[in-house]
C-alpha cells in the first residue's frame, strides 16, 4: 500500500491473518460493509510459493504453483511463526517476509477495489500471542504498507460481532465464551462485557490443535485401511522424493480437506488416493470417530477456562463458535453436552473476526474516551482492568487518538530510545475522564467496574495457560457501585481534631420555627480544643553492677552414655513406606510434569493417558 495515500475518514479495513486463510473486511464512510474479495472469494489462502527468480506468490496462485515444485511451497506461515526462517527450494526466507507477502496481497486488492483512500486498519491476532509474535506481525504489516495498524485480540472481535451483528443480548457484567477452532490453533476465551467495551477475562488454548490435525487423523485412517494394498506406493506417497510424488502428496492433503468440509454438510464423501489409484468412500460417522479425541481436548480446555473464571450461574450470555474448523456439527454437539449451553455458529465463521475487529474499535470510540496506545506494539485489553505489565510510551497518531485495547505501529524514526518515558501529566482526574496520567508517564488505573468487582488496580496479574491478563478479576455476578478514580498523588495522613456530634434542640426556639423558605439551623456549639495530657518521662532505675567473681577451676564433667531405644515395628514400617513412596512418586511426578511441559499438555491429561495405557496393558478395560 503506497505511502502517498490521501487520508479519508470513515474508511476502515479489518484483517484476520489466519493459519489457512486470510480474511479482510471493508467498511465505507456511509456504513456499508462487505468482505474484500480476492480472486472472487472472501477467503485468501495464506499459502506462499517462492519462485526461482526470488519473488513470492500468494494465495491460489501459490497453491497452483506448488504442483510444479512443492519444495518451494509453504501452506501455513502462521503455524511457523516461531521458526525464524524457512527453507523454500534452494533459499531461506524469513517468516516475517512470508507474512508481509500475504498482507501485501490484501493491500493490492484494496487499491483495486476501493482506491487510494487510506483506511483505519485493524489487524487481529490470538490473545495468547506474546510480544515477540505481535511485534513480528506488526512489522510485517508496516512493511506491506499498512500504516497506523491497531492490533485487536481475536476473542474481543468475536464477542463484538456476537453482540452487534448477531444482535445477541450481552448485558454489562455478563460474559461471552468464544471457542475459536481454526486450521492450526485453538483458543478458548471468556470475554467480559463492561461499560466501556469488552475485555478478555481468561484465555487458554493449544498451538498444536486445529483442523489440520483432523486432516492428519483422516490420512492415518486411510493408511491403516488401504496401505497394505500397495505398501511401496504408500511409502512413496508418505515420503516423496520426486516432484511427481510431492505433487501427489499435496493432492492427497487437499482432497482430504475438501472431503472433511463436505462431510460437514452431507453424510458421505468420496476421494481418490493418488499413486494407489483407489477410490475411497468416507462417511460422517467415520469422521466423527476420528475427530472426537481432538475435539474433546478443545472442550476440556474450554471447561477449564470457565472454571478458572469462576462464573456464577446465569453469567454466560452465550457460547460463540469461531473458525473454519468449528463448522463440523460434532463440535457444537460436544460443547452443548459439556456446557449445557447451545453454542451459536454462523454459516461462514471465518468472516467473524475480521468484521468484528472494525466494530470493536467503533464501539470503543462511541463509549470510552480516547487513550494513547503503547509505542512498544503491545496489545492491551479493550477495557483495561489494571495497569499495563510494563511502562509504555504514549504515542497517539496524528490527527486523533487510538481506542483502548488497540496498538499503533510507530515508524522507526518515532520509536523512543530505551529508558525514555512520557512526561507526567499535571492535571487531576475529572468525572468525565476515568483514565488519568500517572507520574511515571503511563496511564493511571481506571475506575473499578461491575465486572471486576471494584478490585484495587495494584493486584498482581493473573495467569491462565500462557497468557497474563493484567489486573483481571473473575466477575462477581452482580453489579457494584462505581468508585471514582484515585488521584494522581495521595496526600499524607494528618491529625484530625475530634469533632462533637451535632445536637438538635429538644424544644423549638423562641418565636417558633422558621418558615420553610428559611430552614432552621441550630447554633454551632463551641468545640473544645483537645490538648493531650503531658506524659511523664520514664527514667529506668540504676541497677548496681555485681563484683566480678574469681574464676573457678574447671571441674571434670562426667558424661553418661545415652541408651538409644530401637523404634518399634510400626514406626519402622511407616518410615520405610514413606521413603519408598518418595523415591517412587517424586521421580514419576517429575517425569509427568516434564513430559506435559514438553508436549504442551496439561499434567492431568498426561496422567489420564498413562492410567488408560496401564489399564489397557493389564487388560482391565
């Protein structure tokens, strides 16, 4: 997107960079909005193909070019966000360059569809992403030509869509449970509704669970069923060594994904196994049997997030399914059984986050005063419940301020050096400005809201999974009185003289009571000034020092050998049992926790899998 655009107020562009597809939503100044079509479809494949000449091809062109040389093709750059660089063909390409190429394709389509108007751009990212991933995404957007990008958490965008587009009733103090099941990642979030917008109260998820894992389960099922018919052909299909075999493998994965999507709408689907020349018939029952273990993990994560949030009965306004993989009917069925709440799902769940990101910013500007965004590209909740985890530098964009919960990417020349903070504000808080500047240059904590229950802003951050939610508190279930925000400085305590309680006369004064227009005021009683009595000074008595005694000659000390009694049988048995338990349980527990940390799983899930394996090995099932 060229930098010489003419700023046009009212144009907005929301981008959802997904694992499998990238979606962009456009809003015009008159309020019209529709998805940005790329090659005639609202879903732009996030795939990238590295040409031999050095260029990068994005989208469906990359998918078609992958048949020529699959070694130069990367179908899911978002899933490789932590790899740094990728080997595509004979050269290494940074992951940020792949993300930039995808966003540049969106910018090109914006120029072709809308023109040279510069929009307000919102870019979504998972709420669990840390500062490093967000910084890479924001840097790729800036390199693609998107200026002034604001980062919005995907659960916040989804909850805003749930309330504003679907028209669901989400009262202040209630929450929306967002179940985001995409192609490569899964996130479960509890998003609270406050007077100033939405806030991510709790979030957890898995980076290794998505629709691609369901595709892998289907391929594993095909291998167990049909690989014995031609073991050599299946080995070449599983580990290709030539361009033809790599094209066959790419075709197999594409056909499996299409069959999975078709089984979400019809009870059966057919596909062909390349290199084996076999026609395969799949049914929805088979798909559900293969996908149930994966979907049940997402349900358990969602239940854990809701338990951590300690939601009282009737606090959940709805459960919202987001992400293309949530289109499977089994996903809604499992959630309904586990949560007792029928989830809401739309026909195209891939479009929810992109459109909701625009509406989230619009709702904030209409209900909350503007606040500067951080210059460190750090994403904050839409309605902050506490101070940010680190000092930031206020950097409002030219011509306006950013909404809370968003981030603006500064040009390199505007990024301050380390250790520089914004000057302290000299104004005191007022009734119309709940956020005030603090002496450290950051933003003072806002006034407590019903969802946080009036908790002090200095509370330590709570953690869920791999995300820190600064100052978040579980909702109390009932609104509480608003408390005015604290002042920037707190006066020192001083001594207050006691005052006598007001007294009222037992009889009316002479001449009767005063008329109603002149209310009677009793005369002020003289207040005696309190003088504390003088305290006598304490002087400790002098104690005469005893004369030093002559040293005594050392006397031999006769020590008698202590007779040790041998503990009884019960004591020795208990001691041996405790020692044996420590020697066995501690290593096993440490191994379970280490295995769970390495596999990014919950220790309870690993322990349950171990118990199931022992029962199956012993034949107890």
